[in-house]
């Protein structure tokens, strides 16, 4: 223990005078949008207008000049736009950035001395008090501005000063107040007491990071016969149907060689037969690791052709990035120092409690040999697939890998390829879900599959529209996954699938579907939210034209999403009143209200439900008795609503939801 | 413009790999209480227990060790206490600091490797799966711990390892899990992946900063005759009465020499007669400035005797710190460079729109000559008065002086004399009000005088209990001031004064009264919220025994405050349901609910009001039909309440409020 500090040291420890003299005179507080005080980048997409607000104020009564400044992270020069005083020290500006990548923004404020002078001069002039002294002071402002300027500006200010000196009081007053004088004086402004906010980061991604419909399939199941392993070449035939349903992203579980040791058999059994294909998440065999392609799926050339064919159909291929190894992964031999070996020469298999993955082992990111070789290798693997045309990665269980690793990897990859999108497959506590978004994930899996009641859904949708979620987290509402066969669907029948599809497609700009959902597959492992005969462990051919499928409805839902900007994000959602606990009723609307969609979903797949409900007339500034136009976006019917309170009836055997566009008048 | 950065520079600009490798593996987020991400110190008082919460989490499933650490700012060693896992990554700890001054606190977290090991070992043991390998790993943990330790600890760990090696599996299991082993291993813990939060500041003040009753008087008015200037010596006679009313702080407007030039006459008139005393806020004459005493009040010795006599009565003298000058202030001659002179050789008089102060001028804190001489001079003036025994300052219009100046001055003075309390007399926009608290003001004037309706008061009281206000701002509810003769009181009669006194005394730990309130003075300047014949400009003797005075009620309200800890702060206030818009009904309660006071105030000074209201049984964990004990704290009556819904009737001519202590059972 060393000695505590003396009184004099203590007095100056908190704030020494020289440091106090350098503190900004103007306070810039509560800048929004920000995450954790600027520690992480806020999310936006290309073309999005980002409102920026702050409280800006100083002592006294002077006028302030407040600017919003921004630039790409690598650029030198800032762009600037004036912010507007909204009263009570609240200032607002707007950022509109054209390209992808990371931007910085900040707020710049100074005391507008000439503006303050003009404000007071005008008040005194209007009050008809003598202003001779004020005019003299004003001329001094102009003289000093001229003196500190150069070239043409200095000359024009000098000329202005001369002109003022020759004018009457009324003439001078008029001259001080005219816009041209303000422009000149602003150019010569020395920005008294200039104060800067921190620099805040903004990650601008392409539209698809916020608005996309994902379709997941196992290429090996694209076959007519469970005994014949499907291939990349087989997938070509599925592309038109997937595109016709309105999807943008076609996502494959891992396509890499699958290990043999501890391979899982059907229904997650611990022993596989010789012909069992194994889980594609058990990555790595003597045929290669994360950089390689499972030979039974095809060649690298086949993969490239599929990526190109998908692109021709408007689909992007998304790959799974699952940092784990089968016990046959080449790394166990090549880089034993990347793993934690037990005293008996084995490696502990992976767990994600309560799930056990006996067929896979994990690397140790902070093992002495792994830093930084493993990190760089993983980055190079991602970059390698990017160079094959894959710009979207669904990342398996990111919450079990170190946060700093992801923060670096995503920054590094997106620094090179800003178009790359990372989806976090995290199902864990809320803080970690949000944190993954903060450190760079473009979007994330969600709790959506376990939110079923009106209260649960309303709370969850609302929370995602609030801080900190809205700044850092884009929810991708998967209605099912190979891991999640939602309990709600086990007994709901077709109507239940339509309910969940409507909630997902209308609730967020991002939604996803795992194949089989469109034909209402729901047979569970008894008592579990898992699929019976899960495709994770076996090849599952399907008949997509099976009767009762909801392909047409999915196509229409996706079509509506494309037509209406309000539906292209999870933001702008507001839950409204419908007096029935089985009917979730909400609005999605753009900031300018030009796109305003009302969505009512009955959560009861079995019975008709009725409710009175409120049209949000107040959001248009309309009185309670106003009339509005309604349009049913599922069938194109239009009508006029009279007044605020309306009534609806939903029959799930017909269609368990209504989607209506509302316009004033 | 210089060139933008290259791609490689851009890639590494966001987060270079070496930097990523140093990032903490454990996330520590949303630490509370904090202000603006730790930019300013949070407020507390001596003996207060400050709950500290944070979200702490890491990748994977390991157990974390999380500590709360704190120390006085000048100290070297941290004190530490374990935080508790409240679920969902929320951790909670408690800070209890004994002395005044600035403290720092932080959160320390690391991966508890041995704790994680024991957790898994126990699960496997309970599941009756083989644990030989686990036990071998456990012994290795102990061996490594011994190796990295020294002295006795190393020996004891080595002995533990030997013991384990000789035991059966069951014996080893028992040995790993026993508390003594945990203690030993914790001592040898190498704190894997240790992560620290920022250091956050906490300003600990004495109780009086949070709980005090202020009484304001003009010493010159303590006289029987408006023609005879009252003195410090006259004030002695008032001390017992002020103390008997239960006040702690006796606050005087400025006691310094008053200028002659532009001296104000009665009712703020622009010309004073030869005998008009002038406003004490026009500080400075040839007899001295802010360091001096107005000769008509007495000598420095008189002042010292008054400070001592007040202390004997349990009263502290508070002085006014008003940084402004009459045109006769010595500084105008001695330090002309501290002022902004106009072209005609004058200085612009002060304004606080719409108020005009023709008798005073302001210094310019950033004038070339004023930095830092003026700042140091002002600090020395405050320190000079502190050395005269004045530990409380009411600061006049701080929002018109630079924020960095206050931040430095308060830190400097409180670094020397941590017992000094600063009250901000700021009536301005909310952001500035809060900011003054953030930069160091112990407490502040408020909007209380203009909050009259139930909705206004409920909203305001509630807001002050929420972030950011609760962390940075202690409201001092003045019921009136020499500047504010509240409109509500002009017509309310005696009941109105009781209403406002009850609201102030029960609403906050801090309240204040300007003399005359206790005898219900309310005559306004016509149409204004100012006093007729304001004491600011003339001597105003008073008869404090005038009939209809509310001295007894004030004394009882202050007595109740001293007896009940829940009333010694503005925090812990919760508005409850009373079904009458004229009755504000709220609770004040300590965190442990041991002090729980219910307050019902009728806001109608003229008519009886009745209401059903809810007893907050749920806050005691009681069912709706529970019975509770009630005690009327104004008259000592007690009773039993049966059930949640009760009824009240308030007759303002009797007493316009009720104050009840509630206890379970």
C-alpha cells in the first residue's frame, strides 16, 4: 500500500483549474441515437434518414449555432448540416448517408455572437428604445469580422462596414438584419466557444440487412429419394418456387465435410448407421474443414454455379458459420494448441445446456497457440466464402464465442466488404442478445417463436421499438428452424401457420422460414419443440405441392411487404386498442405516415374472434369522427371508415388476420 | 483537404486485432447509478446505502465472480464486496460509505474457473455419471493454484492436493465442494479474464445536503421600525423562534456593501431616495465587495457572534453567493479587464429576461484578463466565508455563469471543505437545472412554486424520482422567495399556505420558506407574482405573532420530518390512487418499508373534498383484505384500516391535508 494523496493533490485531482478552463462552455447532452454512450455503432441502412437529437445549451441567453457533422470513417472532411432548435434546448438534425460502411457523426455548437446581437437589436428596435450604442457595437462586429477574414470575404465585410457607417439608424438596422449580412457574418464567424460532442459511430448497411425474407433448406434434402443425397445441382430446380414465394435469401446449413467419429444417427441418436449422413454441424473430416465443401453436395464449381443461378433469380445464398469441429476436423491434427485437451487425451464435447453435441468439439479462442492464429484463420475462412460470392452469414451460437472476437471479425470483414451481413443465431439472455447487435451483428434470431399471447407479443414488439433495442438489434423473426418446431404449431393446424406467418412478416422487416413450414409440417419429437425425424440427422424429401399448403399466402404477404415501406423494418410499430385478448392489433408506419398499415391477427386458430378496435386517427391529426379510406391488402377491397371506433370479425378457417392500408380522407 | 485513408487503414481503423485481443472478455453494462455514462458524480449522503446494479455477462456458460470496489478519490486501496446474481445477468451490490467527499467505484468481474468446475462437478455427481476424469481435472486445478501461490497459501493448497490424491471419488467430491476449499481456491484465484468497468464518481455529502429546512430572512428587516436598519445583533432575538419552528438553515440574502449608483427604490423603481436601502443584490461600494460586510448590518465580529449563536440554536447560517457588481464595486476600478465595456465607456446592466437589473453589471468569465484571476478571486471569496464558519451557499442565478466555472469552483471548495453545500437558484429550462446538479450543486430551486394541480404535482414529484433527476438533482421546495409570491396564495387564504407547506415538507427532504409566509403574507404587485413593497428594496418589520399565523403547523410538519426517515429525502415517493382530482395522495417510504408515510393533500383551499383511496397494501406484500394500523401524525390518533379501499374527507378550514403513518397488522 502506498500513501494516500495530500489535500492539495486531492483538491486538484477532481478538476484542476487549467483543465476546467479547457472544458467546453456549451453542454451537449443526450445525443441520440447512440449506444452505451457511443461505445458501439448505431445501425442504419443505405438511404435511411436518421434523425439525430441532442440537448444543447450554455449559460446565459446567447443564441447558439448547432451543426450536425458526419463523414465516412476513413474520410478526412466532414459534411455538415444545421440542426433546428425544437425548444427547451432540444435540437434536431437529419443524417442521410448514401453509401455502405461505417460513418462517424458528431455535434458542433458555438455561441452565435452576431446572431445574438441581431436578436437583441431587433427587440430593441421594435420596442423603440434608442439603439445608437447597439448600432455602434454592430459596426464593430463587422469590422472585427473583416479583420479576421481574408481575400474577397474581408473586402466584402469592409465594404459592408463602410456602407453601415454612412447609413441612418433605420438604414443600418435594415442592413444588419438582411439575410445577405447574416451569410457574410456566418462565413467570417470565429465560432466562439466551439464545443464538440463525442464522435459517434454509425454502421450503414445495405437494405437487405433490415428488409429481407429468408428461406432455409438443406440442399441434401432436395431429392426425390431419401436414399439419394441431394446436391447443389438439384437446388437449381427449387429456385423459381422460392423466388415466387417472395424470398430474398436462401440459407443453407453448413455445407462442409461432415465428421465420422461420434456421428449422430436419426433423431439425434448417439450411433449412426453407415449410411446416415450425420449432422452438417459436425464440421470437418479428412476431406477438409470450414473452407471445404462436402463432396456429396457437389464441387466448388457446382457451388459457384448455384450462387450465380440464385442471383439470376434474385436470391442471395447465405451460409452457416459454425465455429466448431467434428473430431475428424483437420485442425485437431494441424493445430492441437487451439483446443483444450483433457488428461485422457480427449476434448470435451460441446454443450448448449440442456442440449448436448457429442459429435462436435469447440476451439479455445484464448489458448496460447490460438492467439491470434485461430482468429486470423477464421477471418480468412469468412473472407474466402465472401470471395465465392457469399455475402450473408448466419452465425451458429455466437454467444458461446468471445465477444471481442466477433467485434474484431465483423469490423474487419465489413471494413473490406461492407455489404457482408451477419445474422446471430443466439438464443440466450437479453443482455447478450443485445450485445451481439452492439458489437456488429446486423441482425439476430429472437424470442419470437416463444411469444404467443397478445400480451407477450405486444410487449415484445414494443420493446424492440424502444432503446436500447431499436439502436442495436434487428430482429429476424424465424417462424421455425431445424432446431425449433414451435409448440403452438403442433395442434394449431393450417390457421396457426398463417397466424405465425402474418405475425412474422408484418412484425419485422426480417423474417425467416425453414422449409416444411409452407406445407404445415409440425410432427414433433414427443413432448419437445423439435421435429420428429429431424432433417439435421437425415435426408427429408418433401412434396411442396401437398394440399393445404400456404404457399399462396406467403407469396402475398411477401408481396405486400415489398409494396409498403412501413413493413420493411420492425421499427415504426405501435400496438393499438382492440378489445379482445385474442386479437393483436397494431400499426406499422413510416415517419411521415405516407405508408400506414394496420394489422390485426387473431391468435386463436380454432374459433372466430370479434372485437371493437380504434383507428389511430390521432396519428394523422384527425378528429374522432373523421373518415378514412381502408384497403384490404390481401384481396384489394377498399372501403370508407367513419369515425374512430370500428368492429372486426376474424374467422381463422377463412383467414386468421387482416392487413389494411389506411389513408386519410 | 488531405487524402482519405486506404482500404487497409480503414479496415484496421475500426478495431485493429492487437486492440481486439485486449478488449475485456466480460461485458459490464448499464452500471447504475451513473450520470451521463460516468461523466459526472452521482449524489449520496453519509450513511446512505447506495444499491449498485449492472449487467455482467460473458460468452459461454462459465460462472462469473463479480465484485463492487470503491475508495475515496485520494486513496490508493479499494474496498471490495461481492455482488449478487439476481438472474438474467443482473448483478447487485451495495455501497455504504462512511465519510464525506468524493469516492470512486467500479465493478470488477472475472471468470470463476474453480467455481465453474465445482458447479459442473456437482451436476455430474448428482446425475451419477462417471467423474474420474473430472476429479483428475479438479486436482490439476488445485495443483496449478498451489504453483502460482506463495508461502502458507501454497503449502495449504499443496496439502489439499495431496489429500485429494489419496481419497476415494466420493471423498474427493466432498472435499472439492466444501467451503474451506472454496476459500483457499478463491485466495489463489488468478482472476481469469479480469474485466473492469469504468471508474464512476460518487459525491458523498453530509445529511444536511439532502434533509434540511431553510428559513430566509433579511437581517435589515429584523427591527421594530422601518426607519431603523436591522443588524446582525438584532437577529439573535429571532433565533429561538426560527429554531422552534424546526428549521436547520438560516439563509440571508447578500450581506455585502450595497452600491449607490442606479440604486433601486421601493417596488423596483429606478430612482432611490436618499434613505432607501437599495437591493442587497447590487453588491459592492467603496466600502468593499463580495468579501466585505455592509456596515449597517454590523461588524465582522458581529457576524461571527451571530454565526456562533445560530450554531448554539442548531442553526447554520447560509449566505448568498451572487456574482454581480453594483457600478460602485471596487472591481470596476481594480479589474476593468473583468468586464465588457461598451463603446461609450459603460457596462451593459444585467438582465434575466424579462427581468431587468439596472443596478447591477456582470463580469465576463472568459475575458482575457479574467482567466484565471477572476476565477481564483471568486474561489477565494467563497473560501474566505467558509473560514468564517459559513458552510452553505445559496448561489444566485448560476445558470447565467459558465458551467465549467462552477464545476471547478465546487470541486475545488469541496475538495478542501467537503462539508460545504451549494444550492443553485436556477429557474430556467430543465436541461440546465439538471446540469447544475451534475456538475456539483448539492441541491436546487425547483418548479415547485408553479406546480399546483394534481396532475402537475404528481408528474413533477414522480419525475424527480426517476433518472436522470434522481441521480443528479436534489429539489429544495421553496414555498415562496423574495422574488416569488406564488399566484396560488394571492387568494387562497390561510388554507392555501398550509397546502403549500404540506406539499413542500412532505414532498422533499429539502424545503424552504421566506419570512412572511408563516403569517400568510400574500399582497402582490398587481398582476404579478411579486410581493408588494418587496423587502428587496425596503425594510419590512413584521409581527410574527399576527393572528392566523401557521407557526404551530410548520413546527409540527418539521417535527414529523425529523421523526420519520421516509420524509428526509424527495426519493421514495410514489403517487397512489385517490379518486378525486383535487386530492393529491402519495406515499413516502424507505427502501425497507420500515418508515412508510401516506400523505393526502387537498389542493382546494375553499371547499371540503372527499375521496375513496387505495392503501398500498401490495407494497407490504399484503392481500387486498389485510388490516393495517394507521396513525395521524398531526394529532397522534391511531386506528385500524380494514382492506385496501378507504375513504377520506378533507375540510380545508380545519386542516387541508392528512399525514398518516401506516404499518402492517
